[in-house]
C-alpha cells in the first residue's frame, strides 16, 4: 500500500515536538537543514555563513561540517562534496510547543527588505498545500537577493511565518527574551492580534511571528553561481555537536 502524501505542516509538527533546545543553557536537540557544496567552495561558504550571521540573515551561527563519505543520520556525503548542517528556524516552533503554546505554521516565502527593515512577503507557499519545503522550492527559483541584503541592507530574503493565539502572548514574550541572549537570532518581526504581518493575514484572535529562513546562507552561495543543494528540515541534532561559525 502506498503511504499517503505528507504535507509540510505535518512534518513541521513531527519535528517541532522533538525539539529539546534550551536557549538559556545552550543545550538540547534542534532541527537542522543539510546542504551540500563542492569541496573547492568551502572557504567561500564559510565566509558567506560568517557574513550571514553578522548581518542577521541566518537563524544561528551554529554550524557543523561533514566531509565526503561521512554519515549524517541516514545520509552519506557524496564524493567531492562537503555537507553543512545549519539550524532550521522550525526549532523556534519547537520552543513554543514545549511551553504548551499551540502553533499554527502558515508558510514560507520571500520577504522584501529595505534598509534592514522587513517590508512584506512578495511570495509565499502555504505549508498545508505543499509536500516540498517552500524555501527549498524558492531557492531553486532564484527569487532571492540575500547577498544584496548582507552588503547593502536591501533585497529579498527567505523567511517563514506562523501564528499563535493572543492569550499566549506573555508566554511567547518569555521565549523571545530567552532567545535574545542565545545562539538563535532568527526572529524577523512579531505582529499584533488580528492584524496581517508583512502582508500575510492571520486568523481572528491570533498573532503572527515571521522568522528568518535557515537556508538564506545557501541562497547567497547559489547567487554567486556556486553549486549548492539543500534539504530543509533534514532531522534533529544535539546543538553540542555544532560549533560557532565565527570560530572558523
């Protein structure tokens, strides 16, 4: 019997409930993205990851590199390639769920940035209507200008959006406070009840939060015409296995 199609919103729930990351202690399991680059592009990729972290277009500065032949969960890094694990922004949804805050993941898309301020989503793919991660799709469509945002403060970056009930606002505030002193830096914008955020409508009595997409550095690598392949939400990893990109 063929298994039924699994939409991305269900994948997000599956991974988010397994997150054990404690931002204050800097330990626990996070959701990661796995990207492949050519070995000869490693130095270039490191410089992009550093810039992305410095300019706030990546979720976190935590990273793990794998060489050809090494195994990441059930996946073997192919010959001639380097694997890069970065934190996925779905980790944030996991933090909210751990606090007992029901989260409704809405979708992923492209956000227009002007002078380092998010203006609006120009494209969005709803999680409940797709079986492929939206940011993976949008990277392949070359819809970003992450490099421009890093260098000049204006352009298009990848982001995603979720909503929670306004009654949970104080609890969400606590989580955001904890994140502000942690290795997670991916919050783009927080909305107000019943008001669309960056052009995306919310349900009555709900508040939306937009987060930076974890695959933005990979989009920047691709913008430089380098080969890169990304699998968003690849699995779960203990953050203690990762290192700060600034240490490279």
